[in-house]
C-alpha cells in the first residue's frame, strides 16, 4: 500500500486526498498509571469481567488501585494496558464515529491496534498479550534508557562505533528522541552518559526489567512464535502500521511481523512519517491509553 492511501473497513483502498481518516494511536508499556481507564472500565463491565476471569485477578482493582509497583510489572502492565486501550477504542466506536480509521500502536499498543482492526476478538487478543508479557518478563536480562535532544542518527553512529559493547537502538521515536537497549552494564556505562551529554543530550534510565526490542529478546521471540502459530489471525479490516517496517501491514500474512517486533527496533518515527504523508494532521489523532505521549511524539515528528 502506497503512502497517501488507507484501507477502509470494507477492505477497499481509498485515497486520503479527500476526507482524511482518523489516526488512532495506542500507547506502549510505560504509559500505565494507577487510576487508568476508570470511565471505560465502568462502561464495559462484561468485558472487564471476562478479562478478569482470564487473568485470574480483578482488572478493575489493579487498574484503579494498583499498587504502582505491581502495575509496572511487565506481565501485569501489558494485559492491563491492552484492556484499557481496547475499551477506549470501543467507547469511541460506540459513540457512532463514522470516520475511516488508520491504526498504529507503540510496541504493546500494536496488539490493541490489531484488535481494533479485527485481527482477533477482545479475549483472544488478551490471551496473546498475556503470553507476550509473560515471555518478556522472563527475559529479564537487560535494561533500557531514553536518549533525548540528540539526533537519532548520532545515537546510531555512537552505537555502531561499538564503544559500549552490546548496546542497541530499540525505539526510534522522533528526530531527536530514541531508546537504547542492552545488558544492564552497557546501559549504565558512565562513558555512554558522558558521550550523550557531550552531544547536548540526556540519558534517562527506564524502569523496565529487560532489553526490549533488542537481540536479547531473541529467545522470547522464538517462544512467542511457537505460541502465536496456534492463534488464528483474521484479515485486517483497517490499515495497521507495523512497528517493524513503519509501513502498513498486509491485510493477511502479518503473523511474522508480530513475532519480529519483540527483537526489532520500534520504527515509530517512520510510522509518523507515513501518517503525515497520508494527510493526517495533529488534529486527526486520537490517542488510546493513559497520558498523551504518542500525541506529543506525533507533533515532534511534524517536520518529518
């Protein structure tokens, strides 16, 4: 699918030159907070009950009461964010919006975007995300840090130099914002922080338990591939942008992209570039999930 087009719910390809579609963005891990999703949890009690039955604990209590340290655990964060984001989208859809949609989710958020596109039903998608979160938590052998105010290309060059062995670029979020992953000693390397500071930037350690979207996730990726092979994935009914490529997934045969995502850099800047070229302006964006991080990143990518 070429930039400037999007797939409608009927599966036809339409030009975005006329009425622009709405871009729905779904947040990733790190967006969670105690109290998230209160109104949507209230609106969809049957789905909340079904999610609680699958997960084995009260979704409502975890989201609204925490505690924060438990809510931040990867195996808890991912399914709960999925629930909150799916219900948020369902609320939007239930309110009778007629606009065609294009969907993009950051890391975990991609699986909520797939739900919105009809890849699976709510509970089956939750089962997939529960397993993804479990596997990623088990791969607790790394760390991540955000790099701000430094051109991504400079960070990529620094990584390519190999000054800090094992370091990889994990998320490319905006022209001057990315995330690096690697072994804990690599991310905490004082020389790395000094090099980033010398470039006028800032290195901020993230509160995660693994080196997500790096080669340290390859074992988890292989296990996820085995699990996902037993999941039926329906043809997509709307455009979903891939974290791996930054471009639309095919309507069928997209399973491999979901597997590769675990160990591949998140190409969020490329996703934003595609949306901009399709005519999506700042006011056409709806963010699902706590906070407005993705909306702000979209604005930062306005010059892309």
